[in-house]
C-alpha cells in the first residue's frame, strides 16, 4: 500500500506554545482544586514534560478509600481555557490508599512525582523500578490494546490530528524501554526516538513539520510490527489456546494467529481498515496466552477478560504469580472506580478496555430504565 503525501491530508489541532511556568501554574491550580476534597489525600504526576506546548500533564489521585458515599467529581471545568489545554485528560485513576502499595502491578511508571500530600498521611509507594517479568507483562498489554492500530489508523485517515500524532509517536518509547529492560535493543529504535524528540523539541521553530510527521508515523508502523515480533520471539512455554482465537469487545477487535507472518498481517490490517474504517488487530498467539492468565482470576477484571476470550478457565499450575497479582490489583481498582462512579480512567490502556465496556453496559441499562419508567 503506497505512502500518502502531505497534500493528501487535512491537518488539525496544532500545538499551542506554552512555557514551563504555565505548567507549574496549572499543576498548582489542580492541586488547589483538590485540597477541599476531604477524601483526597494525594496527587501524583507521572510522565515527562519534555516539550512545553506539546506535553500534557498526566496525574492520578489517591484517596483514603474509606468513605463509601464519596463520588469523585473532576474539577476540570474550573480550569481556564489555557490550563485545560495542559490537562488533555481527566485523572488517569483514582487509587484508594490501600492499593497504593500495589501500584507497580497496575501500570509501568518510569517517572513519578508527588505533587500534593495531605498532612498527617504516610503513603506507601513501591519502588517503580520494573523487573524483566513485569516488563514482559506490560509489553503484552500495550501490544494488545494499541499496536500497530494506533499508527495505522492515523496514517490511513484523511484528517490528521497533529497534537495526537506527536503524543503517540513519543509514547512508543515506553514499549521500546520495556524491551530494553528485557534485553532487546535495536539501533534503529534509538534513532527513531531521537528523531521524534527532536521534532517535538523544535516544533515551534521547524518548517515542513507535517512532512516529518507523516514520515515518522510510517516508520512507527514498521517499528510497532517489529516490537510485536520481538515479543513473540521472547515468549516461552506457550500454552495451548483453550478459548477462541479472537477478541471482540466494544473498543478492541483482535484475531490471534498461531503462525505469525508480520508482513501478511500488516497488509491485511491496512487493507481491512481501508475498506471498513474499523481496525482489527492481527496478533500472535502469545498475546492470547498472556491474556488467558488474567482470565483465570475470579474477579471483575478476570471475568471481563474471560468474557471476550471465551473458553472455560481455571487456575493452572503454570499460572504466573505476577500476572495473578496484577489481575487481583486491577480488579480491586476497577471495583473501586465503579463504587465512586468514576469511569474515566483506571490507568488506560492497562485496564484493557474494561471501563469502556462497563460504561456502555450502564448506559444501555439507563436507557432501558428510562424507557420502562415512561411506559409504566
């Protein structure tokens, strides 16, 4: 499939210049807006602010987790338009204090900073250093949810969101860092990240930026496929698939293949998206094997994974203790998110689309409830 040129796209949502002082002021504002919430005891920022005007502020909230009547209401509507620009997302998660010690089972963090802590509370935050086994586990989750679809869809669409493109290009450094932790390093990956960082750093000074974005997005498709193949080669002790060889939920569609041909898979994914404007991932069976371990856990997260994998799962002797702990921790976080009516984040993408699934079901139930109330 031929590569599109810049004149074939409509470019929208260009970045706006900001200073580091703007970021500091916005962080202070978001902290001040949470001080009066008695149940909130801390705010943590994560990720880097490497390119002012392009980087956004990612954060999560820690609560006492004791007030069962607490319902989190995000105060983003009290931010100015300038401040809202720096907070592209609502809080990534609301974490009860009892789960803070299990943070390393919920998502990989390479950089984390406490920006607010209520006086009188001691917070037990684990070391964010990631082990090889943890890196492998989180890498499988990222591949399942995002790659290569996040790049293919952007390249194949006629309208290109510049800010989103710069964000997802920069985000590929995370799976590359996870692979490096496992022991897989490639010179072309390092050079690619350097290209992306340079473009972001010099964005407001550069010319022909759109052409460079298209160039990097097409390279990112190839690198994403390389990441998938690298993970598959690393996978050992592949278990026989007892469930379906596909996943089809509201936001994620995947077909798993035993003998993975990356070139054929990519061609089929691209052509399928071009025809139907719906992306279906084609991934190696090793990703399915990884998901089966989550499906063995009898909690909300495990049941969700089991629902879309199909099959009858029971705990096996070869089940990973780490993946079991992760499934237990994520299930507890998702249950808490539901209890406080917060469906906007549980460390996406690491909840594997659970909140989209639950939110959709709840909306359907609400519509039926309204319908019957009107009739009866």
